[in-house]
C-alpha cells in the first residue's frame, strides 16, 4: 500500500465538542447553580419587560426612599428605582463576562496552538505573553480605560487583554504534551495538512481545560468590572452595572446598606454559579474523569 493511501491515525481518546447537558443536574448543588444562573441571565435579557421603572430616570424628590409598593427595593441617591437598576445592571456585567471569556479563549487558543506546534514561534510569543502577565491585570485595565475612555467596549478589551496570556499558556502546555504523542507524529509523517492536525488531533485535547478556563475568565471579568467601577475607572457611572450601583451606594452605606447588598448578592451568586457549572462541565468533558467513574 502506498504511503499516501495509508489511513489517517485517529485520536485514541477524544473529547466530545458537543457534550450532553446531563452534567448540569448531576448533583443538587450543580442543579441549583444552573437554575440560579439561568434565572439571572433570563432576568437580565428580559430587563426591558421586567424592570418596573426607567433605570436612568432621575427623581431628586424621591431619593433614598425605603421599600414600598411603588419601589420594591427603594430608590438610590438620585431617586432612581434600585430594582430596575439591579435588573438592568446584570446585562452589562454579564456581557462583559461572557464577551471577555469568548474573546480571550479565541485569541489565546490561536496563540497557544501556534506556539505549541511551532517551536520557532514559541520563544517570541511566550516572551510577549510573559511581559503581559508581569503587569497586574487591574493596573493594565485601568491604564487602557484611562487612555481610551470609559465605554463598554473599552472595558471589555481592557479586561480581556490580561486574560489572553493565561489561556495561551494553558493551550500551549496541552499542545506541547499532545505534540509528542505517536498519533500526532504519525499524522505529521503521513503529510496531513496543518489545519487537519490542529483541528482533529490537537484541538480536542484543549476543550476540557478551556471550559474551566473560560468559566474562570467569565467570573473574573464580572468581578474585575465591578472593581473598576468601584474605583471609578470603569463604565460611565450613569450606566447601570452591578459595580456602578455598589460604587454609588457606598456613600449611603450607613443609612441604606441595601444599595450595596442587592447588587453584591447577585454578583456573588452569578460568580459562584458560573464556577460551579464550569467545574461540572470539566468533569463531564474530561475523559479521565469518566474513566475514574467507570463511564465510557
């Protein structure tokens, strides 16, 4: 049989790219986290229909009103309905988290695959990644926002940049290990195209680690946005985000702690739920976990 007609070696243990969603209800804790996360996302998406008032409408005569039938959570220091602002705040906070996770994973995956496969690129690319990692993420984000101005896109980019090196190094480590496997070396020897090697033999090994890293980036980005807003270096204060609401509420914390409590509670629940769902997804996608449990 001619060399060019030999069958393509296949990956012995593959990681499914489209796993079943049964892991979301594997345990009561994971099921509760999934339900809470879905509820938060649904409420945020449906904010225009669920919010009882305009979150941007100022009413100085109604400032710092307690809970009532008209304002279920009361009003803030500018007379705006706190419930409406908390509901709308989830939209921007979740958008920042999901957007940062998607962009950092996409860019980091490309950099990690190239660096792990081509040794002559690895030395240069990893030094650049090391340089970015040497700068504290909060300081780098503050610098980017200060130079470019406060906007949702600027904050998203500022939070994503420090996360890319972490994803790239994770993917690189996985590719370096898989690069030495016999089935990858056989595919290279048989003259398989580079895209096929990347997609069929290397990419599946990165799915499980990227799921965990992506959820971590998402949760970290939501928290970082809140920190930036709390420091006054995030999105413009009038835009309702959980961080902005807490930043404005700190001035009235002693007389009305609910201004910080409610957005802080949703922020904590969202971050905890994302991390729990990410861990469950990792266990479901990782073949080694399945082997330990006696699964397929």
